[in-house]
């Protein structure tokens, strides 16, 4: 099943990663108290409920990709995209909203755990890999990615974002995964 993704331009490519520029996006997000491996499932149910019509307007919103997961940092306001971020408070998981919506036209969530947020334009280094969504695989790939960025003198800011593009029903070895790190300008 094809789903839409945020639009971007590739600024440069290396053998192992690329630098992309994304325009502004809107996300629906939720903070869940869970470890890395269970956060995606726990948050998915909350966010999916919102896009499947549990909102003030009872509007169904198309699924997009990626689902993003990140540790929250103090720099991230609790509003709404889809990604997963981890800290002592839990994991921040975000769904990217279709670009046909604005902050004014998105339906208001009924669930107070769902927040809507606009993320401004950003440039990110992106490392792609296939396979498992496990924390151990993610950490291994993140270590490789940050090592390659350091070797190429690419400076990043903020927390890494784990972006998943496939349904949990996709055969694990065919899954498309990415790690995003915002590039310092």
C-alpha cells in the first residue's frame, strides 16, 4: 500500500548517507512511558485512533510515512508530529500529517495525549537501513552513522530520530528504516 511521505530535496549523497532538506511539516505526536522497543506499538494505537476519526470533526486522515520515534529533549515542544524520541520521560512518537492539511484545518484531537505541532524547515543527515526495529539494531546503526558523520566533519544538533516507513506486517528484512540527525548550519 502506497502512502505519502514528506517532500524533500537531496542536497548531497555519500556512500552511506544523504543530506536532505525538508520543508515544514505538521505532526501528530504523543509521549508514552515505554522502553524503545514497546513505545512504537503503544503510541501507534493512540495516534492511529486520532487519524481513524477519534477527533472533534470525526474526520479520517490518510496514513503517511514515516512514523518517527525520538527521545524528547527540552528543545522539543509537546505538540504534534510523528517520530520517536526517548528520554527519562519516555518516547515521543510522531505521525506526519498529509500536506493537504494546515494547523488550522487539522481536526482537533479528542484524546489529550495527542498533540499537533508544526516543524519548521530543516536539513537532516539520513542513514537508511533495512531489517528489525529493535533498539539494539538501531543503536548499532546509529553508532555507525555518527562515526561516518564525524569522519566527514558533519556537525549535527538535537536528538536522533528513528523513522519507520512500513507496516508491522511487512516482512522484517524488507522494512525500510532511517535515522535522521539535524545538520547544524
